[in-house]
């Protein structure tokens, strides 16, 4: 499989299955092979296991790339993908870190926006790519009047800040986007903050109404509790610990809570809109 999976002396059916899977993925890419240099993004190699397979679809974001024999640098964000067994997945995660310059051989996708990795990436150096890398690692922040300074979390692609909420603070965040979209999200944050006591009460009450019965079912399964005490909606609302609030430019919000051991350490998510109020509550994770 283009050198990414080692050949075995006595091929097994699994090896054939790996080849078939790689060919299926490769059909989405051109047959043209390129020697490339690239800058990796803020997150390392991630992987999703293929259903019914021992293989993983591994990928990493690239923020800039160039052909080895060309001075032209492409600044659009693209993905570098491959299929990996457990050994290769571990190698890629260890040897291809975020914010790094690599050299590799790949095929461009037919629809654009991706490369198919054909060999093991190696560290390399290019002065122009190095300048791009240093620029992308600089902290980015924006000041929002009446809110404060939001700092870009590059790994998740959002701006975040700790803001006053009732008697404490909570992290607010919104996605990095156009100026118009981010200003819309900031307006959502201001609206929530201006009526923080009311929103806090509404969100907690909604979550309690939706999830208290489920919490009591979980309590029945608690091995340390012979006769579990029934949780009331009021107790449920009080035990939730607000962790973060995500906002968007359409008036949407998601409140994230730590569960206060209501669900053995899982998170609680409550979403809704400024216009309609909370409309969904789920136990997450």
C-alpha cells in the first residue's frame, strides 16, 4: 500500500483487505504523484476507525504547501489523509506534530482540498514555510467592547474569554469567522450577560425538567447505593456546575455543565436561542 503498510512474508487475508480499503480511498484521488513540503496546522493527526475494520482513516490539516521543485506556495487549508493500522497511526501521531514542517509524497484529490499520503512524512526545512509557521503560531486576540479580550484557541478554531457570570466567571466562546458573524455572536453573548440571572435559572430549570428522571435511573444503577435517595428537579438544577457557554451569530447558545456526579462525571448540554429559550437538554460524553 505505497509503503505505508509493511509487506508480510506470508500474506494473510487481512493484508488483502487493507489493500482493497486503500484502493477504495485512492479512487477519490488523482493518479498524479507529487513531492510536497507543507506546514501542519494546530492539531495533530486525528483518526476515525472504519466500521467493521481494524484500519483508521487518519488525517491532519495543512495550512500551507508547495511542490518540492516549485517556488509557489499555496496558503489554502487542505487535509492530508491516509488509512492506517495501529502501528502507522501511532507513528503519525508521534512523528508529525502540530505546527511543523514536513516533506512527503501524495496525490491530490479529484475534487480538491485533500491529499492522499503515499509515504512516511519526514521533517524538513524551508525558509518561506518557516516564516509562515512562525506567523501562524503568534497569539491572536480581539477586544470586544463591554465584554473584554477574547483569545483564539487555535486547536478548536474559536475565540474564548472568561467573563463574569453571577457570583463567578464562565468561559464564553464563539467560532472564528467573518467579522459580521463574530459580531453577531458577540451580540448574543451580550444579551445573555445582560440578563444572566434569568437565563441561568431558565436553562437549569429546563435541564432539570428534561433529565431528572434519567438521573434517577442512573442512581438506581449506582453500585455503592443500596437504597438511592430520589433526586428532585430542584436538587438537579443546583448540582449542575456551569463550565462554558458557546454562542453564535443567529442568537443560538449552548450551555455546558459539569454534572455534579448526577451522571457519574458526564457533561450536560443545554441548547437554545435568545428568541425561543432553551429547547434541548442532553447528557453528553
